[in-house]
C-alpha cells in the first residue's frame, strides 16, 4: 500500500484540528483515528448521486486525498440526485463537472479527477496507490475484476449502488482486517469493594452503579490495596455474574484483598476475516437493516445480480414499470435462487433506472462511514452484504408505466419511481424547516434534488437565528469559509436554490427563533399556509415547543437527531401517532453537589467543579460589582435576606478595594493566591475537619469507597499545569479589569515565585457537607457583627461613576481566550489533589462546553431516512404501519426500525379521545355558555377553568365573583384576570378545564380552543 508523505498528511491534519475545522468530529473519531485517515488515499468510481454523497462525506471527514473517476457525460436525469451538477454541466464528463465543487468542501483534502474516456470502465492499473477503492453502480463483472486484485493486494474495497428505493453495499477489507476500537464508546470504569481470592476471582463493585460490562470484555485495575498484583495487570477477561459482580479468573495465587480499587475496561483489537466478492456471492453473509424484512436480503442478493446480467445482455437497464423487462429480471434471479420473492424483485426491476436522493443519502452516509472505518481502523465494519429498501415510501396508488416514463426533466430519476403525478404533489408541498445547521443543510439539499416546493403552490420556510462559525464547515456542507459570520438560513437557502433553480423564490429564510415570543410571526395564518414541519434542532426545549404547535395546528412533524455515530428519526402524524413529547428519555443523572464540592472520584466531577469556579471567579464577582455600582440600594435589596452576606460583601471589597489590580503583575499575584486557596488551604481545612483516619458513626473508615482522601498541592512553577493555571487565571482576571494580558511563561514564573503566601491556619468548627441533604459548608466560627465595618470599606457608587468591570462570557471555541485553558488546569489540579487521572484539553473542552459529537456521515443517513418518511406524508398515508421510526449506530453498525406508537387513549363517559382531540368554541363565547355547554352536551360539571397561568374561575371562588365572571366574553375574562391585554395577533386561546361526571368523580377531557 502506498503511504507516501505520511508525516506531511499528519501535519496538515493537525493544522486543521488546531483551526477548529474538525472540532465536533474529533469527539467521534479521536486524534489517532483522524491521523490514520490523514494517511489514506481514497478512490471513488462513479459520481452520480450515490458517489457524490460518499465523496462529500469523505472529503469533509479529512482523509489524505480523494480521487474521483467518472468520464461519462452528464445527462439531465443526473440532476435528480447529483447536487454538485448544474444545468450548464450537461454534456461534460461527470467527474470533471464535480471535482471543483467537491474540492471547496475542505482545503486540507486534495480532490482530483482521474480522467478517462467515455464508455471506458475503470481498470486495475488505475486503482494502484489507493488505500480504499469504492465502486458506485459498477457492473458485477467489473466489481469482481477489481475486487480480485484488491483482495490479493491489501486494498480495502467497497461496492455500492442504488436503484430507486433499493440499495446494495458490499464490503471487503481483506483476509485479516484489524479493528482497534469496535464500538468507539468510552471505556467503562468503576470502583470495587472486594475481590475474592479463588479460582473464579469474583469482583464486587459499589452498590451505587452497575458495572455495565459484558461477557468477553477485558479489564485492568488500579489503586487496589492488598491484592496489588492486579494493579496495572495484563487485561483480564470478564465473565459477568450480575449487575454489580463479575469474575476475572484465577486469583488464588495473589495477595489478600484489603480495600479500594478501580477497574477500567480495556479495548481489545478485533480481527475480521473478509471473503472476496467472488467467494461471498455463493455463500453471502447478510447484514440485516430491518428485521421486519428478514427474508428480503436473499431475494435482493439474487435480484441485483440478475439486474447486472440483464444490463450486460440488453446493454440497458429495465424500462420503468415495464412488465416484460421485469419478467426477464425475475427469470434471471430465479436461476440463482428459486425461492426469491418475485414481487420484490419485480419492483427492483421496475425501479432500476430510478435515482432517488433520500436513498442515495442513506446508502451514501453509510458507505462513507465504512470508508472511514477502512482508513482509521475504528468502529466495526459491516460484514459483508447489505441490502436496503424503502418500498413503503411508494405512493398508495402505484404509478402506471406511462406515468413513469422520462420527460427530459431533472426529476426523471425520481419520476421513474414515483411517476409524474406524484412529482407534482412533491412540487406543490409546503414545508417549514426549523433549523439550518447540520441536519438542516442536508434536509434542504435533499429537498432541492426532490423538487420539493418547486411547483406553483410550493413553499419552503426555513428559520435559524445562528450565524456560521468555523466549526460548522466540517459537517454543514452548504457553507464555505467565505460565509463565516452570515446567517445560516440565508446562506443555506441561496445554496440550494443554486443547486436547483426551480427553488428560486420558493424558499423563505427567517432568523426569528420558534418560541412563545414569536407567535406573532408563526401564527395561525402561518401554520394554515404549510403542510408540515421538519425539525432540525439541537435542543429538547425547542423540539417540545414545536411539537406542541404541531399538535395544536394538527400538522405532521418529522423529528430527528444525531449524537456522533448514533441517530434517530421519528414521524408524528395527527390522529395516527403519539407526539414527540409523549415519550421522553429519562433525565441525565446529576452528580450530587457534595461529591463535586468535597468528594470527587472521577474526572468529570473535577471538570464540573472547574466550570463552576470559572463563573465564581470571572463572571459573578464582576456582575455583582457592576450591580452594586449601578443599582440603587443594591446592598439593602440583594443582601438583606441572604445567608451569605459576609461572603458577598467581602467579595465586593476584594474586587473593588483590597485586591483591585493596577498592573498585570498584580493579576499574577492574585492568581498565585487563588492557587494556594483552592489546592492547598481548602484541602488542608477539609483534612483538618475530616482527617484521613476519620470513621463514620458505625466505625467504618470515612475515606473509603467513592470518597477518596485528598492531598494538598505545593505550588511548583516548574510544573506546567501549575503554571498554566496561573497564566490563565491572571489573564482572565486582567480581562475583568480591562488590563492587557501577557503570555510570556518567564514572567508568570518569576512573579509567582516571588509571592509571599500567608501561613494557613485551619479553623475549628467548620462543618463539611457530606450529603446533599446536609447544610452547605459553613464556617460556624464566623462573626457577622462587623458587617457594618466591612460595608464602610466599600467605595460609594457615586465615587465610581462610569466604572465597570468586564464579566467574562464563556466561549469554548476560541482557543486564544484562556477559558478552556483555565478550566483544564483548574480541573487537573483538583484531579491531582484527589489522585484522579487528569484529562487532556480536548476531553475537558467537550465536557465543560457540553459539546455534542457530530460527523457528517450520520447526518446524511438520518436526513435520508427522514425524507423517505416525507414521501409518505406527501402521499397522506393513513395506516400507522406505513410509517417507520428509526435508530442507527454506524459504529457497530446497527439499524433498528419500528412502527410509531399510537396516541394514548383517554375516556370520559363512552367517548374516547387522544392528545389530538379538542373542543372548539367560535365567536368568543361567554364563560356561562361554555359551562352550560358541557352540562348539556356531555353531562359534565365544570369545576375549574384556566388559561395559561391564570385561573379564570373555580367552583370555590364565591358567588359574587362567579356572577361577575359568568357573563363575560372569554377574551374580556382573560384580560380581567391576567390584568394584561390579549396581544393583537392572538386569534385563539387554549383553555383547560377540570370537570366531574354525574357521580362527582373527576374526569379528564381534551383542552378547549376558544376562537376569538
């Protein structure tokens, strides 16, 4: 294999990493995998829709180089899915037309065109020098020829094709492929409480957390006392005994376990033995993508081979929905496998000329991840044949042969599958896209190729308040470096209108976020003007809000999300499925505050502590000073009822008087004293209050189990972490006061070493918070009688007119602002206190910045799945089993599909209802009318009426108020109770009522809509 210029490739990769281009992807792949990718040359043969989707994702990911080969001339139907082609490219060689636009995606990845003559397929001579070769849409004969060579010569090979709503992938990574990390998940780790000294060696973990290990995993140990031979031992194979126990084999010849210890999972390489395509055709190993179609891969395995044979015989593909051609394909397939599903193979033949963008996105995203696996040796490769279809996406009324004939349109590839009549439905659909980040960009690209909203009644609304940042360029492929700082929605809309001119004037870009404050923008008229909503959001709160709006306005919602190599899709259909908010993930488990404050035992605890310290030192004090200087009676209003008056006033005195720096050197002195306070004095006080030999009320050692006894740190300016803390803290403190920062290490070292540190004397009576139920840390020896004297030290606000500090605004993506530098150093110093393994800056940044890992491959695949559901919504499919929710994990790899869940049914009397039902009242009725209506129509007694946060009426408010409110028009009643006018754009009110039946039992009923 050619691996020339390896060091150069790695240097380029590091430079791109330093510039933030791969910031989200790094959390998926890691530095080592990225470096291996940066040494790999990839060849992609065939760049119609599928090929260009693969190429796009591989270029964005950052391999060493991408070369494309496709000398065939561009035809009009190529515009159905090849988003880097334009009308003016028709007649040019496909690769030549696409190469420049592919190269724009990533300045660090050279993209070149291998050339070639029309009609000439790739030859073996041309594939030498590449680490990965991908054939898209090649004949079976050509796949066999190329794979015979690659299998013998250590080159990774992938063949893929899409035919309408069908896709096929074959992987061969060679006779022995080593995968260094099959899952990509963080190694499991946990504390142990015992290890038995016997043949099985059963390890018992703390009761608080399950170990999470599986049979066959490997672990090693650290910090074990007694049975010290386990510390740093060769990885031992695990047999799971229970959620808190596992065995590690014979420990009978080891020392007697005493206490302590941590197990850490060890990722072991896995060897895969791939068969060549020629060998695997007869004995295929299928990768199942949908267990509801378990028997389908065998039929498609024969069907795709028959399709290739048909093309070899006829020099063309079967004509769209032509029964004669389909019968010939079925006949060829039955020679290979007499048990094929004839209906499926017939449909494959019908759609063979079809080229559908969502399917190309699904298969292209998947194959691109397989390419990255081949390059990086990270994640489990697919073994070995994948067959995928989305026949459910076909219209309920199947198109005729005449309806599917090409018409010389850019949509001919889609018309071949769905027909012209359905293409018109697609063109006149009206969709609202919420968010134009990674998923939003891919969604708009797919819609552009589909021709969504390109007709006279069609419209796409897209909103996103964000602007484009450098880190977006790695996965939000519609954006380029020239777009930095511009609004995402505007740039994305313009980019896809350039891809498909039919969308010019058909995309309305907005910057108003969705939420209660913009209901005057996204009002009832707006929702009446659209057919559906697609979310491309990155937070649950906004998703839930849009879900509520879709439920209220009875609009279908397409929901999706990604997390690294994982992704999910959900379709919400009025009256048919539950809503997005009907089921939610359990909340993330929060670390007890006492653990973070006093008893950390894992690096995420110290990172969380450091992030809080960042606010406590550089944000809140500056805000408090500014509030004191600008708000009249600040002390009286804000400190009067505070239990921490002394601490807050001391802080104001410190930041305004005693420790107010005039030079940068004074900021260094301040930082040095902060080091002493946090990493020496506080730890010494803790150990004074709770000595290392302290015992609990039951006589057990206090410092045991998850509680690790700390040790104070002695400042050492030669320690890089110590000095990093001083440098970052001093610069941030200087920023608070508007002083110019410094970066010279010699200055920090010189000044820090010259600081005279006051001798620390521990205090008696300081109570330590051991559990979250205990009072917070308190100094019981503190005397608050001198608060008045402290306040006198504060300068009066009138003496500092116009003086303000600069609170720091946390920004994780600017590597020059010292924010992540401080948090990394602060966290790692605390980790040293508690003998916890420190984390690198990269890991700290992810945890502290709550960065969501992301990679373009997952985004492509997930949006493809969403758009396959969009076809169904356009068709107004009415059965729940027509739709599919999906979950994928490309690392494993894994696909899972399920029917959406039907909405939960409630009942009052004999009437069943779901979240989609409501009572509607028109013409702004009175409260009396509504109460009477429930009694007359449903024999239900209204006991309470509320709107928003206002209780409008209840049965216990008294006769006088009831007589006053019953005759009021509903709008007047709302204004009367809330004491606020109803906004002029509001055309309806959502009202909730409590009712009881004739027996006096409370019953639930749908909400009310009062149209004004």
